[in-house]
């Protein structure tokens, strides 16, 4: 990773520094000069079938190892009940902080209260949980808007504004609805005559592949596909490549999260043309610093936004 990745790391570091300064803390990342070896921080991911959360976990584990912190990692497996159980277990164990990317924020609300009653702060990540101590957020609508605008500009410039579009969403997670809305708005902003022929739920490669096969059967003219994450979009990409219906000059596939697989596909050229980087590995490292600061100083009263960078063939080499 070269210039662009370095810029993302700098942006995340600055975001931490600004938030901590606003809260009256030091601008250095929490824990760097402290004895944190006895801390235990727990994290529940929405689903480790999604490579974005795998990278988040790698970042958490890396930063925790540097600081001598014990981390407990839980795979929510897209199951709200599993996350509830994880919270219950961590409260009994008496961990020092809980980080959570929730499957169902409402289901976790009473367990946030229970954790706080036990002296355990809760840091919500990716989507909010009412009553949490701190919130680290990707602005969902704006996140979707970035990839939608990229697709819309491509439709305008390469297809004369006409396209049949498949949108891969995931309304099972309420916050992702705003992301999908941003995707559609971004396309129509630049290509108002583009037709959204289908909108199907797909958040992992298997579901993306199935959605693509189903959509093609009903609308064989689909030539633009964007997904709420790279995992689903890459599954759709594989299904399209296997279909024998690929016209490399007239097709655009894109997703979100800048997973290694998506970056490789963009670098190879072809129909997978764009993703959006929110630096999950670096974000995971940031999660640990923010959790420590929340333990030490209490709730952070400002949402901490993760920066976003569009990745296309124009800047892909900066990632390798």
C-alpha cells in the first residue's frame, strides 16, 4: 500500500486526535504511554463471512497486541440473538469495554444498559445503538452515494446515460437501507435515464451470485451492478463472468469496502471498476484506541466518522 493508503491512515489518525482533543484528552492515541496490559476488550462483528469485518478484526488484534491488551472476538454471524448472548457472557466475565457492530441495534439496547450498570462502556461501530457511550460511524447514505456517483458518471460517459442497473442491497440491516438509497441517488444524479431494473438483497458472495443469476434470467440486458459491499458485488461479478454474457466494454460492477479481492479485480481490469475504501484494518486499530479513551475518560460526545476514498483504475496502483 502506498500513497493513498498512507493518506487514509493519516486521516484516521487526525480524526482520533480531533475527537480526543475536543473531549479534553491528549491528542496522542490512548494507551500508548499507559499500562494497558490488564485490559480486556471485546468485539462482536456483524458477520465474519463479510471480509470487511475480517479486516476490522485483524486491525483490532494488531493494535491490541502492540498494547498488550487481551481481545475477545465474536462472530455475530448475522444473528441478533448471538450478539445478545455475547453481551450477556461479557457482562458476566467483567470485560473492560465492549465494541459492537450490531446486527439489530434495538435488540441490544437493554444489554447496553446492563453493561453500563456493570461499569462496562459500550462503543457502537458502523451503526448506532441507543444509549451507547461512543459511536464510530461510516455515514451510510454518503457511503452509498460515493459508489452510486461513480457508476452514474460511468453510465453518462460510456453509455450515453442509458443502462439497466441491478442494485444489491441488504435491508435486513436497517442502517444499510440508507446506504442503498445513497447508491440509487448517486446513479440518478449523473444518469437520470438509467433504469433500476432490480434491487435484491445480497451481502456475501453466495447471495450475490444467486441474485445475479436470478436478475439475469428476468433482465438479460443488465449491464451495471453495484452492491452495498464488495462481498455481494463480487459474487454477482463471478456469476456474470460464468454466464457467457459479458460485454467488457459496456459493463460496470462496483461495491464498497475496498476488500483485497475487489482491489485485485480492479487492478486486473475488466468489468469490476470501482470500490470505496474505508480502511477496515486501520479502522480496527482505531477502534482499540477509542475504546481505551472511553474507558479512561468516559463517553465521547461526538460521532467519529471514518473517511472514504473512491478507488478506480485511476488510483489502484497506489494500493499495491
